[in-house]
C-alpha cells in the first residue's frame, strides 16, 4: 500500500457544508468534544485575526463500494467552528442538574438518551439531527445549550482553514484483502501518532483506534456494559482486564505478570490488541476463547454485563482497587472459562468483595500507589480466589 498526501485550504463556509452533508465524518474511535467555551471563542478570534491555526487532517477510507472521509485530527477545531456557526455551546453542568432533578422526582428509571446525553457529546450529536442549520436548531434540546456569538456568513466566506488529505492506494500485486488490512493499520498508526492541538489523549482514548484493526472485535474490546461503569470520570478499561487475565494465564506465575512492563503497561495492552487482531503466536498472552476469535461473543458479554450490574449495584466503585477486585475474577471465570456464577450466593460474594476491598484500602502504601505491580498482582490473586468460591 502507498499513500499520497494532498494539501490545500477551504473557506469556513465550505467546511460547514462538508459537515452538514456528512462528506466528512468522525471515525468511531475519535474522542468526545472536550474544548470549553473560552477555547472555542479564542479559536474564532485567532481565525478573525488571520493568525496561524493548525490544518485539519482528513483521511480517505476505502470501504470497497464507497469511500469515507474521516476527520483524523482537527475535530475540536471543526466542532468549535460549527458550534459558532450555529450560535450554541453544550452546557454539561445544566444537563447534569436536569438529570439529577429528574432522578430525584421519578422512581422509575430515566433513559438519559431521551434528553440528549451531552456528557458523551461530539459533532455527531448535531449532524444526526439534520442536514441544515435550521433543522439542527429545531431538533436540539435548547436547555442543554448556551447561546454564544454566532459567526456571520460573510465571516465564513472570507476566512479559510487548511487541510492535509491522506489517500491510501493499492500497490501493484497487492490483493484487496491485503490493502484493506494495511489501510486499517495505517490509519490506526496515523491516529496514534497525531498530536491533537492542546489536548493530550488519555491512553485508553488513543488506544481505541487499534480496536479497529479487526472490525469484528471492536464491540468485544469495548462492550456496552463497560461504557456505563466509571471510576473518577474514567470509563472502565475493559482491554486492561482481558489483557492481564490472558497475560497471567500464559505466564502462570503471578510474579511474572507485568514483568519488564512496570512503567509501560500501556505497551503491554497494545501488544495484546495486536496479538488478538492478527492471531500471531506470543509468549506474553494466552489465546482468547474460540467463541471470541469466531466473533460470536455478544451473548456472553450480555450475560457478563448483567452479573456486573448486579454486583456494582451493591458496591460503590470509587477507585481502581474497587473495580479490580470486582472485575478480574468475574471476567476470568465467566469470559475465559465460560463458568456460571452462583446467583443464589451473590450477596455473600458481594460481602467478601467489600471486605477485601476494605482490607486493601486500609493499607496506606496500597492506596497511595495502587498501580504498583506488587499491589496489582495482589488484587488479581485476591479477586480470583474470592470468585472461585462462587462458581458453579
């Protein structure tokens, strides 16, 4: 595979039309919109003064019958301009307060998606509502947004934003399947190496692009139930758990878990994703169950999600200590060994987990440095031992 790169610039009006017509879209692994109102206003002012603004990076993604133009870098800039074009800005605090009041006033469960969940907000939230400014503004939940200064049509037509456009191409003698595989690997690599202006990606966010190295396993690497489990505003890192379980299974000796990766655990998780995606031999990881590699994992994940919900409804997850004790043993026995939890004894399981969590938290050395390999290994072993008592 070869790749050509084209450079140019468009008026802001043209960029807005590309967004409205969905001629450019966010890939699924892009992060959420994280800029605040002040940063958005500063960007518009920089454009107004004709100051340098980094170009947007777009990638042409060949899907066979069609091509998609993916926003690889510049989401925060394009979204900020689009919001200024609409004259609105999402207010997360207003949304949180509204949902909190609804929960207080209702005994029944609230479907937050009915209220435009802007805690998980990106450009897609707006473009899903229509293909014109008028349609979008008529469909949004207005009390979720603040009004901001709206940029004029004249401004859009007289100011420009640069771009670089990546176009992978099939090389002579390369099969279609080889090209698609190389294309996905190429874009994952590009995304991983892009320095997003002013905002550092969390490792879990950056790693997400690698999940698409094998499309059929994307929902396994990031199952739905894991998205609703949060610790200190961070989503449950499902890949971390299955990588370490697979790693321990291969190494057998707990003292070899994370060996030589103490200060670069993220590298270990990357190696695991490559191992799963390409099916290569490894002395670091044990293969995943056959049903996973066959991409027939949906029912199993749904079952695990229900177990997780029952347990986490009774245990407040405040730290990595809590979630590690809950997750390692559960995923080892249910996902890797396809065993069943004894539901009749779930209350006793929860009590044992709470007791062990409290024991670890009473150790100040553990609570101050929970990521130390010694403490991580202890949590893995303890979680395994507790769950082993409640497996049918």
